[in-house]
C-alpha cells in the first residue's frame, strides 16, 4: 500500500484514540513557515529500507502535559519534563509503527529508528528534513 494523507490521518486518529483516549479531528496541514515555534516538543522517528522518510509528532507543552496524563491513565503523580519527553517519543514510535504496517504489511522491509526529540522555544520545524 502507498502512503497517502488518509493513511497518516487514520493512523494518527487511531493512535490517539487507543493510546491516549482522545478523539482528535484532522485540521489544516502543518506547513513550515521558517519562523521559530513556541515552546513545544517534537519527536521524530525515521524510516529506512523499502521507503524513506520520517514520522513526527509536535505538541505544545500544554498539550503534551494533557496527553502524558491521559497516556499514563491520569495517575496522580508529578509529570516531569522527562516523563513528557518519554511519552512524546513513545507516541511517535507507536505512530511510526502503525504507518509502517500500511507501507510494509509483511514486515522486514522497512526499518524504524529510535525516536529523537527536539524541544524548546526556538525550535525551527524547518530543521527537519524534507
């Protein structure tokens, strides 16, 4: 199967509804403006093998906190920066794995990197590869 926007949207909706128990609604696609983003967190997983590219998930710090609490079943404990970062990496890894299942259904021909993390107030999404 070829990767289409529908596959990406469906995979993202599925990951968020099953892993974070949030129903998300597709919005306007993100286009790089070259301007620094606000304080946010972005996790990236790269594909190699029968296809190349990457899956990324970008969230504001406020949304990342909500998503982390939901991902961890709302446990009442301190949500540290490290826990938020781990959650962003894990959700991106789950998303990349879901997309991989569409691109390479039998498996073995598409490989995923370990999730990488970018965080900060002056992060430029333009620094991600095209």
